[in-house]
C-alpha cells in the first residue's frame, strides 16, 4: 500500500505538472506536510485509514494552538484539495475531506490608500530613483509585485506608452496603458540603471534582478517613513483597482488589465467604493 508520505510527494508533483505558482505549491506543501505529520502521530500512515474525524481533530488542534480562523480555513482548503487529488487518482475509495467544514471568519476589506497617503509615499521615496519608479508602476498599473519583479527592459515601451506584462507562473500575459507619470519615472531611472547584460528592468547595484523580497522590504521602509500604517505592497494594487472602478472605467476592462481570472474577483471591490461610480468613461484614472 502507498503511504501518506508518498502520496504527499505525488500531490506536489501533480501541482508542478499543472504549472501552479511556486508560492501556491509552497503553501500547499507546508499545509499538507503538517497534516501528514499529525496523522502519522495518530497512527494513520495510509490514505485509506484517514477518516473525517481525524481531519477535524487536526483543525481543532490548530485552533487550540491559536491559529486564526482564516489560517485554519486555508489549511482546510489545502486538505480538501489534497484528498480530492487522492480520490481522482484512485488512491482512496472515498473522500474523508468532503464532510470537513470551513471555520467562519470575516474577510477584511481591501486596504485602499487615500490620495494623501499615496502622495506621501511618493514624497518619502522621491530621492530613490529606482524605488520611485517601482512604486509608480505598481500604483499606476495595478500589476502584482511578482509580475513587476519579472519585467524586462523591453517590456516598457516609452514611445507608445504601454507596459507588456509577461506570463508569470499562473498569471495572465497582457498589455497595460502606461500613463505619463509612470513613464516619466521609468525614463528617469533607466540612465541610472546598473549596466548589465541582464534584461531585468529593475536590478541591484551589482546588476542582478531585484527580488520580490528586496522590493517589498524597500517599499515597507518608505511606508514607515511616510507614516502609513497597516499597509502592504499589494495594497497599491488594491488602490489601483478601486480608483479605476470609482472613476467609471468599465469593470470588464479593469478586470482584464488587473489580470483577474474571474470577473467576480473585481466585483468584490464595488462594495468598498465611496459613492456611485461614474458611467461612460473609458480613460484610466491617473493616481
């Protein structure tokens, strides 16, 4: 009989074959590794031995260890995905995770920066040419931090004012209009960019690509300098989406430019907008 540990590895290989994002694979891997270790400690070493009660005991244990309801819900989702894979792969006859329920928790609304806040962020980073360009691209195009880290010099077209967002793991390839504000800061950065054969748009002083963690650390530092609290880099993306919808840009266009896989993801922002959105506008809002 195949062991739980063996099926865990098969599951990870399955995710890789489906070209799931590396962050997604890492998250699933940690969750299922923790689950398998718990089940083994309970004497359950084979998938067929696992019952719904075992899975619920695992979730109860997490709750007692002060995991948040949101974290437990994520691990519940990972568990359901894992056992669904086992069932479709004919590694188990029945799926014990079907009866597993998610804990209830309230989703926090997206953090949307005010005009005063994102202008303060710009002012704080003004002397840093590279990070100023990074912040402006994130704020004016709504791209993800992972997508920005993968941008190449050739993805920026300053003549036609467009930004090509290449395929990044499981995100969508697309072309986004580039407004003059973002274009100007990128144009100021390029002459100061370290000369390197590397094609990455944003590089370190040694010519290596600027990594996601480097970008996040730098922007977090400027958030602090600007006095902007409880804010993350991804909130720049939230801000872009919200302001475009507020300005009356068609939701289908905002969804496409944001690279959302489902329109419902974009629709969730509507409930957090102040007042009514304008209608009939197509021009993107410049933040």
